[in-house]
């Protein structure tokens, strides 16, 4: 089978590409530039194109049997997701594996979540066989906070103390590869979660132990967090993230035992532990 991976040079997609290649599968990767295509592993075929440009749709999906549909957070996320679905169907794709968000229905007011809800609905109505994967917040997002943790002793991600069942991107990739290569999962939606519910102050304490210095949680003040983040991120993104973190703080994003069982089923193994990720990552930082 030939698999087309959208987002194949990113955090999750790159691992999906490598996982498929390791199984001897044919892999195409949609990427916007020839420069980014140079970073693809041997065996992956680059397709230069942009979902924001309909003039290139005819060639993007040609020859693909399955599509891993990952639409990154962006102002055009919904348009790109719906267009990719329409063109995959037009090309005769046999299965779409869509990356959504854990318990996405809890946040229909959040633009990023709302885009996922709409694409999920369109996918279910399309008639194309599908698998929907709904991951929680990624362990690997913490790589963004290396300087804050190691230099300033602050863990800044403001997800509060209600709890979220964060997941390792390696487990997401394992689940995606299984969903792309085995038709038995079609027509189902799987939560992708980690064991237990992490709270932000406890997360800071894990990093403190791992890096060998005091690390405190930056706190729940989303107004102050937004002012600070606008130094580095576009205002629309800060606005979207602040709404997401408010949801995490007030309602949490905690997996049920059934959702943990779904993760084990689709990933093919128990999910990785966050404390192990922190210890291993801190060791590379040292």
C-alpha cells in the first residue's frame, strides 16, 4: 500500500513516516518546500505542495491508498482539513486516519477544537473508511520549555491542577501506523492518553528532580501568560491556547479507564510514562 502522510516533517508525522518505512510500506510525504523535503528519511517520497493552494490538489493525493490527515493549528486549519478530505475522496483513497483531540467535544468554543469537530463530522459523512485518533496534550511539548526550566527554574505551561492525561508522541505514531496498515480498526474513534492524570505543580516537581534544581509552576494566571506569550507567538494563537488552557484548568482532560484501554488496543502496547520521558529528556539536556 502507498500511504500519504500530511504533516510528515513535524513532531508526530515524522515518527509516523519512520514507523511506516520500518514496516516496509511505501510512504509519500506532503511538504511545502524542497528544503524541508531534504530532511525526509531514505525511502520516503516527497510531494511538494500546500493544502492552501487548490491548484496543486490534482497531484497531491494521486496514487495514495491511505492518508494520515494531520492539520496543524492555524487560521486555515478547517479549510485545509475539509479540502484534504474532499480531495482524498476524489482520488479514491481507501482509508483516512485523522488526528483530532482527546475529548474534543468538551471545547466546541475553542477555534482549534471546533475545527477538529467539524472535520470529524465531515469525515464520518464522507463514506470514506476512517479511523479517528484523539490524543491528549503531548509529552514532547515540554521541549519548548527547556530554557524556562533549566535557566529560570519555571515550568510555564498553565494547565492547572485539575489534571490532564498527557501522551507520548511515540505512542501516537504507533497508533497511527497500526490504523493505516490494518483495516480492522476502520469506523472507530480511539482516545490516545497516558497513564494517570498529571497536574502542573506535580509536573514542575518532576522536572526539578530530573534537572537537579528548583523548578516551580508558573501559575494559572492566563492574562499574564497571554501578555508574555505575545512576545513570541501571534495573537490569534495565544488567544486560542488561552481558551484551551482555561478548559484544562477548569474541567481537566482526564482519561477514563475505557479510554486508556482504547490507547492500549490501537497502539499495541501500554502507553509510555511521563516521568520516564522527563528523566530521559533531562539526561539529554545535561
